[in-house]
C-alpha cells in the first residue's frame, strides 16, 4: 500500500482584526510515510522557525522539499471581506444560543477557530489532490485501484479535545467522492488526523517554512509585522519549487458563511436570538 503523511501549518495572524495584513496562509507537505525518518535526519541542525530564519535557512528547506516532498499544497485567504465581518457577527449569534442552551461556550464556533480548520483542511486537501499525481506506484486492489493510506499531522494551532473533534469532522467532509477517486484510479483511506508540536514531529518545520515563504510571496508589503524574507526572495524560492511540479497554490478571498457550515443549526440560533 502507498502511504502518505501530510504535515500542515499556518503563517499569518488568524485573528478577527483585518487591519494591516489580513492575509493568512496554510501549507501542507505530503511525503511518503516510509521516508519520514530519512527526511528528519536531513533537517539542518538547530533549524530556526520560519519567523527567525534567514535566506540560507529557507533555501535549505526548499531544497529538501524539491528532493523529498511528494507534493506541497498552499491555501491562502484574504479575510478583509464583507463575508468575514458577517462571519464574525454570525458567530456571536450561534455562540449566544449555545451558551443559553448548554451553558459552556462553543469555542469551536469562534470565527478564528473555524478559519483555522478551513485553512489546515484546505491545504491538506490541495496537497493530497496534487500528491496523487506524483505518488509512486503501489499496491492495487481487486478493482485495479491504487491503494493510498493517508495520515495528517497539523501544528498545534488547534487545542482542546472538542476543537480537535470538530476539526477532524471537518476534514472527513473534505474527502473527495469515492467515485471521483475511482475514476482517477485510486482507493483512498485515512489512518489518523492529529495535532502535534514541532518537537514531537520535526517535519512540521517544513510546513512552517512552506507556509511562511508562500505567505511572503503573496505579500508585496508585509504590513505592521516584518517578515524574515523579502517579497522578491520568497517569490524566487516559490518559483524554484514550482519548477519541480510539486506545488499547487490556491489564493482566494474569504467567502464562507455560517449557513453553509451549520445550516439549520444557524436558523435555530437566529430564532433563539429573536426572543
């Protein structure tokens, strides 16, 4: 069976505030699971986090990605939109209804938590979709479909058991339809979706850098928070990664509504607020 592990992290501020730099960017790195230890052994010693790196550090990470990553998925969102501000207002409505009914606050319904779920899940879905094209041939099932087992590790931006459970449920909804995968020649199964620290999973550093470099490449001006690389330097590194055919980038505006996510639950919350 062909086994892939995805490592995902976020660059930028996942916050309600849209002043300065409202962009947030997530990256997911897909690698063959049986190469994880080998890639870890090639990480430069004492490699700093993205926020404290220099150009040489970033170049080493890009070299590792071009040599060992099956795919790199980038998902960047500009949240300076009317939809984001409405999203924040709808969150208050839903949370008030939950608190009135169940007492504890519904932390997973905070807009920043939902945006985190969306970013990580989106980057992983992009990396997996792109990675299937680059995955090495593996075992096929009785129908002639290549069998792919996927594990997902996200940086610990998500905390709390309830929040993790909700994130995992969101990830399940992001799976491509079985029929579509079969058309492409794959049978995909999911082993685990979990969060970890970079001490526990060092390859999260690769996702940290990929998210940061992509983030800087999409920002002609970094705003109030300086970045370790210039826009031009980040663009050159991303261009080098693109030459390998291993990276897929989605750059979009925030346009999600609470009704899309929660449906009738949101209608009930509004009804509760009316009384």
